[in-house]
C-alpha cells in the first residue's frame, strides 16, 4: 500500500514537471492529440459563433480501497486531453464556455431564468467496455437534463474511444439510440477512435499491424430520420459522415451538422393525441373527426407530407385540467407525436412536451354589466339625510345673521361712547 502510494506520488510529480517544460499537445499521445484537434476543428467550423458551449466530463473514479498506478495514469490521460482541449477552445472562442463534471460542486445560480445552451460536448474518456461508454454518456446526459438550461435541440458532440476489437458502428448505433430514445437528442455527432491504452499488462492494439500503428483513424457518425416511408422517426442505422486522418484533416470535408428535419416527410405517419372537446375537436362519424384544430392539423400535415393517425379519448366528466394532463401523458418520448385540443401554455405541459407556435389566434370579449353614472357631488350628499343637511344650512344662515347683528350693535356702542 505504501509502495503504491509512493509510486503514484513520483509519477504525478514527474508528470507535473514534464508539463511545465513541454507544450500542451506534446503531453498527449498520438490518438489523444488527433481527437483533440478533430473536436477543436469541429467547434470552429460548426459550433461557433454561438452563445454558449457546455462541456461535460465523466466523474472521477475514486478507488480508495486499492489505488493503482494504472487507474491514476488513466485519469491523468483523460485530464491532460480535456485540459488541452479547454485551452484551445477558450483561446479563440468568443462565447460562454461552461464546464461540468458529475459529482463536482456546481455554483449556486440565483437567477435560474437564463438562456438555453446552443452546443454540448461530452467526453467519455477511455473505457474498457462498450457498456461503460453507453453508461457514461447516459449518466452525463441525465445530469445535463436536470439543469434549467437543458436544450435537446442543441448540437451535441460525443468524443469517445474504444478498443480495436469493439464493433465501432454497432457501438455508435447504441449511443445514438440512447440519446434519441431517452433524451430526444437528434442533432448529434459521434467522434470515435481506437485507443491504445494499457488496461492490463498487455497492449490492447495487438491486432493492429506493425506498419499501421502510426495511422490514426477517427470516424464521425450521425443519423438521419425521415429518409423514406419505412424510415421515419425511429433510428435504423448509424451513418458514417467523415474520417479524420493522420495529416490532421477531414477526408471528405462535408457538413457534419446537416439539416436533420427534411421539407417532406415521405408520407410518414404520426400520432395525433386529443380528446373530444367541441368545437375544436368533434366526432362526425366513427373514426372521423372534425373541428377547428383538426382542420388546421390537416392543412399542416398535407403541406409536410405527413399522415395523421388520431388517438382520441372520449370526453369524460373529469375536469379539463385532468383530461389535459392525461392526454399529454400519452406522448411517446423521442417521437413526432402531437397533442391538440385548445391546450393552454402551462408550466406542467412544458416539462413533458414542446409547445408549437400559435397557428390560430382567437379574440375573446368579456362583457359585464356597467353601473349607471353618478355625479361626483352625489356621494357627498348621501353622507347625511336631508333633514341633517337642512339643519346645517339653517345653522349657517343663522350664524351669518347673528354675526352681522353683533357687528352692527358693537359699532353703535362705539359711536355713543365717543
């Protein structure tokens, strides 16, 4: 135990001294350097200029019972790669760059009503098994989703590394399926490469020919919905977009974030969930519905080449709010399902569904009985009854007469004395 601790200390001290004398990129291995440069070029070409970039890191493995040199080297490799990438991004990025790690203390935000993030970059680090990579991505996405700044429509970049014996396309498909099925993330780019890290006493790249060990092959995958009538909003396959070679360039130089939602949806079907609520939604005959919102949906879907499949619940005696929440709760995650029925813009529905723009605006006039106009002096007059006001008037007149008589009598006295 003490020998292992001493070895870890000297190894960390050596890495620290080496980092003071070398450039940041020189601290990395060949595949680490290329993946950092690849992701950095993706940021410059496709993620900037944007308002904010959120960078997420996997949690640190705290193996207190048996700290080994191998685990320390693994964490050190991941730290050097992320640290070098952050230095490159923050030097030229004229936007907000936020860094988060699971388990780290987050700053307390007083005002939670801030803007959504435009881009996300997720680092999984070096993993032994492909299940560890999927778990790392899911764990970080769950942490990001809990934040108020979560934006599933942002651009996502996932940088990960696998071994040579792992099926890359199959692993990429599982990552894309996890992000779309459980987190509704569509616009995502997977940056994946083969790592040569020693987990055991043997090197994991033994299957690579000797003459090709210097070749770096970083593959970039994504997926596209609504490409055919049989390929709609369900993920079918991972598509290889481009490759990064050892010369530090993309081979095809294509757009890595093309438009995912096409102008035509190839007659794909989508569920329209609602409940009978006249006049917006009415049932004219069996499985035939009409109404204001039904006509609006038909016009929109006809333009977009979509087929609507209505899932209408009968109107019960429950309250409107309860019917609304039951209808919205039928939405399937990561799908093109829609809910209609004069839905109010409520905070409870925003948490489970996205609100579209207003297609129809209606003006409501509220009529109430108006009171008869009353003169301004009348409320004062109604303070007392008329006999009281007559007494006030008589007293005022009598006071004037008395004061006039007193003044006249006093003047006559002054004249007689003179």
